[in-house]
C-alpha cells in the first residue's frame, strides 16, 4: 500500500513540475526577443479605429497599417478577435526590415448599439503581443418590411366577383 501511495505521489509531483515549466516557456520567448537588439518591431500608424456611427448591415471592414522598424524579419504567428464578431486577417509571410503591411479587421455590423472590441496580435517582435482596438456605434436601419404599400386605385371599377 505504501508503494502505491509513494508511486502516485511521485507521478503527481513530476506532472506538476512539468506543467509549471511549460507555463514559463512564453515568458522566456518574450525575454529573448526583448534582449535581441536586432529583433523585429511593429510600429502602427494607429492602434485604434473609430467607426463613428454606422448603419446596421454596413461594411465593418478597416485596416491597421504597420511597418517593421526592427532589423530582423517580422513574423506574425497569430491574430485573434475578442469575440466571433471581430475577424482579423494578417500577412502570413515574413515582413522584412523597413517593409509595411496591413492587418485587415472585419466587424459584423448585425448587432445594434455601441461596441468596443480588440484584436490581439502575436509575433516575434520586441513587443511580442500587441492589442489593436475598434469601436463605434451601430445604428438600427428602419425596417420597411412591416409597412404596407398604399393601394393605388386607378379606376372606379366594381370589386372582383366570384365566378361559378
């Protein structure tokens, strides 16, 4: 019984230690990029896009332009929206020193009301995680399907009669 208990504790202990090491792996990656004087760097012309007030169903696309101001090629590994209504598209190829590129963001304008959403960019840059923000107000479009067309009577004819 003691052997089973001791074996279980050892297995649990090794599993816990290995999980703890995995949790610190991204921090080591961030530190390596920050310490590299040649590391890539994303410099955006703007990090916030304000749609203002837009109509429901309008085109919710915008783009964020950036430049690699570092020396090494910039590689974007992932971009994700804060919810399913915000979908980013990013360049998959490396962006060389001095090159510019864009990240396209599409917001689904079906929902009415104010919104503030984020897009998180992960890369090999000195600042490995960058957060972009979109905001605005979606205004409801008047629903015309409930309205009836006015009857336009062109003649003074008698109403339809049922034929036998």
